[in-house]
C-alpha cells in the first residue's frame, strides 16, 4: 500500500508555516508499514488543488490530505475531492450539532459559513473533532482510501491517533512496533556511548536517539508480524536499556515529565508547595496542567523580587544581604519559610540567574540553586546551566521536577 | 514567474527529517515576488523522481530542487534533470579541485564515487559550496530556470543567500511586501465577517487570516515594484483594519503577547503582581521570560488551594464559603489582599475552573474570573472559555495579558 500526503494551505507555500503535519503523518504511516512515496503542498487555488488531487488519485492507494476543511470560502478540500470522486456532499447532522454546541458553550453566534463545515461526502465516515469545529472524513472508493483531516496540528494529530491509526492498522499486514523511552539528566552523546555496543550491531530491532527539549528520546523498533513477536524481539533490548539507563528514564513516548511527577505526587499522596525565583512560575504552571493536581499542589510563590522573598515568604533581609538572592543559603531559607505558611510534605525552592543580565564575577548566568525540604531535611543542589534565558529557565524547571521525581520514587 | 520547490530525500518521506528547506526557500522566493505554487517531496527512486521532475518542468518557470547531489548511487538529481533536459553532464575542473582539497585537508583519501559530484550539466553555472563538497548548479533552458542545491540546510541556505538570491532578484520585476497583524479576543470567522467587504474584493493587496494559538494572524500582501509603492497600496487597507479591529491588534508577525505586555509594563514603569489559581502560574511564567522584567514584576502567587488563598494571600474564609473560590467576589478580594503584601501599581487575580473536574451545575468548566486592581478601582471580568484543560488555562492567561495590555495602553 503506497501513501501520499497532501497539505493544503497557502501559508505553507508562503513559508509562513512549517509543514510539521507531513513529518508526523509520514512517521505514523511508516510505523504502520505504509510506504509514503510523495508529499505535496498546494494552496487554495481551485485549479491547482484539483490537478494535485487528481494526480494523487492516479498514483497512490492511500491519500491523507490536511487543511482546507474550515468555514471560509478558501476551504475547498472536501468540495474538490467530492467533485473528482463524483460523490455529492450531504449534511451530517451530528457534526452540525457538535459545531452548534461549541458556539453555544462560548455564548457566541454561529455564522452561516460555519454550517458548510458539517457537510461530508455521501457514504463516507466522519471523524469527530474533539479539539475544534471541522470534522474529518474517511472515504473509501475503488480500492482507494482517502482521509481528510483539518490543518491545525493539535486537531489533526488527535484525530489521527484516535480514529485513523486503528482504521489503517486493519488495512496493513506487516507492522513496525516501537517502544520509546524518555531520558533526562544525560546528553545524547553520553547516551549513545553507553549503548554503543547495541547501537552498532542493530538490525531488528533498530535503535535511534533524538535530542529533545533538554532530554533525549530513545526509540526501539521491531519489524514483526504480531505484538507478541515484537515483544519477544524488543524485551531483551529493553532489559539492557533499563539496566544501564533506568534511573534516567522517566517515561514513554507521550509522557511529559510534569505528568509523571504529578501522578507520583497523587499516588504517594504528598502535598507540595514551591517558591520560584528565576523560573518565574514555570514549575507551578507545568504541574497545574495536570487534572486533579489540586488535591496535592498547595501553592507556588513566584518570588521574583527580593521584596517578595522577604515580605511574602519571609526570608530574612540579612540572608539575602550576606549571601545574595542567588545562593544555597537563600534557597534553603526559602524552603524553610515557605513551609511555615504551607505545611506541605515537600517544599521546593529555585533561585538562579537566567540572564542575560544579573551576573557577577563569582555568579555567572546559568548558576541555579534548587532546594528541597522533606521531613525536616534540606537538600540543596547547585547547577551550572548553559543556553539563553529561556533554555536556562526550562532546564532548571525540568531538573527541579526530576529531583522531585527521584525523591518521590524513594517514598514507599 | 511561478516557482516550485522539490525536496529529494527518503528521510523526509520516512518522517525522520522535518522539511525546513521548503519553508526557507518559500519565504525567500515570496520576498522576491516569485509565487510558489507547489512543494513536492520525492525519494531516490528513479522512476518517481523522473515523473516528479517532468511534471515540474511542465508546470513551473522556476524549479528549485534540494538533495540528491551527493556521491552515492542513490544521488540522482543532476542525472535526472540532465536526461529530461537533454543536456550532457561534463566534468567541472574547479569543483573537482575543491572536493580534492577538502579530502586533503582532512587527510583522507578521496574515493572514486566522489568524482561524480564535480560533474555539471553542459553550459550550466556551478554554485560553489563553501560548507560541503557537492556544488550546486543554475541551469537556464527554454525560459525555465532550474536551480539544484544540496540537501543539508546549512549548505543550502548559505549557497542560496550568497549566489542564488542575487541571481533571482535580477530575473524578477515585481516583489511582494507583506504586513502582519496579530489579533486577540476575536475568532477567525468573526474577523472574516468584520472584513468581508475587503476580503471579497481582494486583488492587490491580498488578505489572508490564519487561526493561531487562541489568536488570529492577519496578512496583507501587496504586489509592487518598490517599498514605497507597496506602502501606498497597503496603507488604505491597514487604515480600514486598524479602524475596525485596532483594539484587538497587539502586534506584528514575530511579536508575542507577553513580550508586548512586558515591554509596556517597562515603558510605563508600572509595578505588577498577580494571584493565579486556575492558570497555575502561566501568566507569571510567560512574563518572566522577558529579560529585565524583574524591574517591574514584583511577584506572583499560585494560590491553587483554598488554604493558599486564605493563608498566603489572606482572603477571608467567609468570602470563599459564601461565594465560592471561583467567583467575582473572590477574584476581587484576591486583588485587594495581594495588594496589601505587594503594594504594586497593578494587581491582577485569576480564578476559574479549568476542568475536567470541579464543575457544578451553576459553575461549568471554563468559567473564569479575572480581576484587576489599579489606583483603588477594581475591574472583574467573567469569561466562559471552551476547550480542554490546557486550552482553558492558555486562553485565560492570554486574555488576562490582553486585559493588562488594554489597561497599560490607557496609561499615559
């Protein structure tokens, strides 16, 4: 089965938008054992759109098109496919209800042009869109499979993984099975050195590492006929990886560090509060993305100014005067004084210099102290991080979350 | 002049590599006034490569192809173009010398297959590659311009900007000039309705809207011979857009809302503090991404639990008991009590239900109150937001920042 991906959108042809949809879909199709032979991008010009789709229908078995499903006059994807496939567009009642409900929820009026989004080709299977208005569709005709999805990556990916992937998996015979490991606290090259022996002789499974956002993603892929056979191929390699890197592995492909840490806090039922200076609320905002976290997350204080450290948390001006706001002593006292307000099981504090300004001869940009108070004991970690302001903030927040993860893992 | 970009590389079709070359080239060509009508990606299969190039030669005046210029047997770009254009490949002496020099430099032996890289189509102009081995070429035949560049972005971009851009600038007479407007607080379809009259009769300039992350990007593009002429074309349309949507426009293409708001806080020299419940520190972490913000950002309190609202900020338990943590009254008191600690010029508070849990019959998921205290006056805004937990948090944070922006704009 040969696939083709068509992305429809003038913004991509103008270079305004990076085409991440093609990469995502290519990767997913290749895991399903579907060869992707072409990517095409075309704008909202009716003739060029038609000729691109016509060519794809001639040369490919599976076509996935993204974009052009919206309410505006430029959105012509469904109309063009319907015309070429000679299938009429008909109203789809529950899609219209979904769109209407979204407008009702926000107390805004649905405009006439939104109704067009709810039309689908006769006999096609609508794909519900939980994250937006325009539904997708699966069309099967003359041994061809055509899948239309909206352009916004968040909507598209969600709909693909929930609805399209299981549908395509039924259509293909050979499969690739992957396991992913998210690794924090070691760089990509260190990781590669640690696993050099198994990387060098890789065949089935294949092994790949991808440098991520201050972490590394490790992929192990088996070519197998069944999930069971894949497990037999993958397990011995997973055992090696876990033995060598286990402490640094915090989760799988779709795991976020904050989700893992939040779930651990909930599972171990430990209350938590944090004082953040240089990370400016980043740890708090990551943790509060997790539903139900209110059961254990008591509070955060973004004590960005010295005044806030002193007047909200109660750090003594002498400590800041003597050791500086960025010091192990201040990190320690932030934990102790915040505990007096919050009485949470775990209290953390982060203070550092994110730059570009604020450095001194002895305290360079990237110097960060992370403190943690648990059962009366205080641990303070000194970090020297590199990168720009945002890198340093992001890395400090991640390493603080990782410190919390390690602590929670020791609690029974 | 109509352009087409072809990227040749199986790694893109497998989803291993993101196609950044097409975005870069599209952007460059659009600035030169060359319409890019198609992007194509194809692998190193000879038949599919040939059919893709054949189609491009039929439909486009300018073709830029990247990839497939290397030494291996899979690298067939030059060979295929030469074959289709009926131009023989001939050795190019100084390109061979350049490749030889690179091998000499690294004290390694040049293998036979590297010689193939130095062949160019007869009569074409070689493009030297300062950052790698494979040269590029410019081929001109029958009113077509074909430009072949290597695949690695670093080599490609360097060669394009130094050699190809000046060459293409001479070929084009008209240029495109764009202005961008970032709009917050109205949806894409509402915006389109507001501007329907000018969108409907668009010709020069063209107008496009792109739905972004809880905001809309509006693009206005003039086809003109000079910057001055472009301004004459664009200004009347900008005037209309500013008149109708001005209050909702916060910046241009590369502006972030938090950067605009942070700069306004600094420019108007107003100190700021915020109490965040449902947004969990998101506003604080966005604002503290901005260098120098410490001059005006005093503190944030992530008062996620009722205990934190009461014991850190000092909201009275009676208010929470009587009206609920998510209420206009609590938002108001959060502002008033936080002011007692921080004494900042502006104090804001956000409390709401981000979901998925926590809703009641009268208080649905998405109900958010934003309070703002300035010069003794308190404004409280009630919002009803849609989407999942992250959407609601992100949208509430953006709308809070926008409220702050609107307030700062009124301060002289």
